[in-house]
C-alpha cells in the first residue's frame, strides 16, 4: 500500500537527503488527470497509453529513468478520492500492485495532503 505523509515538501526533502529521485504528482480530480500527471511526473515514454494497464507497465519498468530509488509523491490525492472514488481506488490499486511486484528500480509511493 502507498505510504502517507501530511505534506509533500517534507517527503521530497527526506528522499533527496538519502539520494532518491523524486517525482511530484499534482492534485487532480479525474482518472484521466491522474494518469496524465503520473505519466508526466515519471516522464513516461511515448508508448505510455494513459490507461491503468499502461500505468502498471511503466511503474514496474522505469528503465528510462536513472538508476536508484524513485519516490512518487502524489500531493492532494484526496481531491480525486472526493471527485471520483471509484477511479481513485482503481489508481491506488495499480500503484499498490506495481510496488508489490517489485519494479526494476526501487519505487516508493507516498500520498500527501499538501
């Protein structure tokens, strides 16, 4: 399951202090917005199809990114939970499944309120 922290700034600072690469996902209110923001944050390759299957494939690969730990920080995640609870659960499930699968590069997902 993704981790939780109150604010993105402290997560980003902590991750960078230990040498991890951080990827910030802005608040969104739609599934399409979440897929676009996560794809942009991770600089997903052109084959990224902006659907849940493609998101899983990208999260479990990350080969286009530098070696090392990657921390995906989703700020304001609750906006999607409020706007579209079903899509929120679907995206969280993919994030959880991808992290559990053990991606090619270490990946930590952190949900923050701000």
